[in-house]
């Protein structure tokens, strides 16, 4: 299996060029469903250790159904097949440029949740125009042992997020363990209320005066996002717009818990949400061929 690894703001993306399962030629949403329901061994084998790494997100390239798209893609981590992935899209576009398949300019990519538009600005810089994003719940409160009442909003940006501002735990790299434990507890409590979320984001102030805030993002596999999270930023823009805290076209900078940044803005969406714009940088790190020895006891990944 030929793969190319990159990182976007510190968050890894593994683009799978060949060797994936046959998912047919139907809608990408159906192919994503088949991957999730019938090929868990495959997607965990390339994302889990020893082949993968903590926080690895993979991008399986597939033929698009729309001929105007340069590729179709299905994203997944070790725990789940994802509807969309912002950092992964930036990494995919930089990888396609590295391969010589696209040049700077505007391109279209088909995902399970719809077609996104990307602008390859230079070899490392990409702007993603995401699908329409929206806030779905306001002021949801859960009780967390040791933290007390935690209140946040639910919003969709290609994945479903519970967003908490201000964070009950200082958003700083020295607090990653405490932030992880707290966001897992919050996600469990929100889901226990029957609200469907797969990510949790805590927001706090940044030390950089140019940044709007610093975030900590918990992903479905319980790893934290090293980048500011593109779909999470889309959900954040939907909430800021709904609250009247950010005007259309106004640009802000979102910082991650490790200090990497995205530039964000939005335009009004046709269905009452927002159309997010996310600009970030990615760097190709490796090209490799993954081997799957049938005698390897960990060929499908280390599962504890």
C-alpha cells in the first residue's frame, strides 16, 4: 500500500494512494458507510500503532462521482470514519501538489458530506471552503465530577462538536492530560443526554495578541488535535456568527494547543448557516509502502 504522510499544523495526515478495499462506485456517503461497517480491520491497520501514530488521520483517495472534482476522499482515524476533515483536506491538497497532480489555483474535492473547494496558494498553503456549517443546540449544560457545571453549544462543521467557551481547564500545553480527561468526561455526559457529538472543543485565551483564542480539540479516538481543527473551526464560525460576535468577511486567527494557527472567515450560507473559509499550511514528511505480513500478530494494529 503506497502512502504519503504530511502534517498540517502538527496534525498528521496519511494519504492512501492505492491498496484500499473495493467500496464500489456509489455515492461517497455510501462508500464511507461501507468502510465504517465492513472494513474496520483495514482502517485501523493503517492508523493504529505500529504503522500509524497517535492522532493519525488517514485520507483514502477514491474516484469521485462528480467529474469536476480532482479526487474523492474518505477520512478516518483509528476510531471512526469521518464525514469531513479540514486539516486532512489541506494535507491532501499539498500531497496532490507534491505528486504533480494539481497546480496552484482553485480545485474541487468530493467528500462524504459534499463537495469542498480548495485554493492551493503555494506548495504548502491551502484555503479550504467548507460545506455549510450551523449551530444546532445552544446552552447545553452537563455536570462533571471535579469541574461542576459545564455549558456549551453543539454545532456541525462536517463533524459534530460540543464547544465550551470559556474552558473549565486552562488551555495550555502543560495541561494536555487534564484537558483530555475533562473533554472525554464532557463528551460522555453530552452523549448521555441523547445529543450526538463526536468531538469536544475547549477555548481559552491565547498568549498571542493576534489570535482570537486558543483551543483544545478532542477527536473520536480520544487523541487531541495538534492543529486548530478545520471542521471544528467551521463549527466555531457558525456559533460566532449566530451570536453576532463575528461579521461575514471578518478574518480571525485560531490557535491550537500547540501553537499552530489557521486563518478563518465566513460568508452567509444559503440555508441560514455559514460557509467557512480555513487557511493553513501543510508539509509532506514521507513517502512509503506499507507491508502487511499475514504472520504479523499486529498486522491490524495494536488494540488495547
